[in-house]
């Protein structure tokens, strides 16, 4: 009887480990997918590729800039199209992705050289982005940037 109980407990423990590894593996795959989207998004910003950015963000996307300004998707895309918003360089680092079901939170750092309406918006910022899986695709729905003061 003790042997059967011991085997049952061992089976439960091993099953739990297998489930945890599967969930961890799935989460890791999603994190890799989100990191790839981050790179695609960054490259699109540098190229001014508004078609790609349009594809990666829903119409209700909202961003809070490092200067505290609320910016909507259409406003950002219009700025890139017109040339009023221009990025000369952008380097992402310190990217961390945490996945919660159909939501992913990305934190990281960006160093950029850019202008908006002729004003220098260059600098180093920390950011938090929110991705949601909609219709089978991960979409960035929100962004918050915070300047790093040295």
C-alpha cells in the first residue's frame, strides 16, 4: 500500500513538473516572438515604414511620450509620413518580456537621436509596452516612456 501511495505521489510530482515546463516553454516562445516584433517595430520606425507600423498597432493604440504627451496611432504615423517626426538612430537594450495569457508586458531601454517638428527629442528612455493577442496576432496597444536622467 505504501509503495502504491509513493508511486502515485511521484507520478503527480512528475506530472506537475511536465506541465510547468510546457507552460514555461510556451511562455519562452511567446517572449521570443514579442522580442522579434520589438525589432521589426524598431526597424520600421527608423525607416519611417508607416505601412509596417500600421500593421503592428491597432487603431486605438496610445503612447505616453518621455515628455508626458499623449500620442495616438494616427498622429504618430502622420508625423512619420510628413517627415515632422524623424529618427536618425534608435538602439534597444535590456528587453524583458513577461507573458500573462493573451497579454505581454515588455520593459526595456532605448537610446535615440530624433526630432519632432524640428525640436530635438533625442535621449535615453526606459519604456513599458503592452501587447495583446487579438485575432491570433500580437499587437502593441500601449507604450509609456520615461527619460533616464544622468
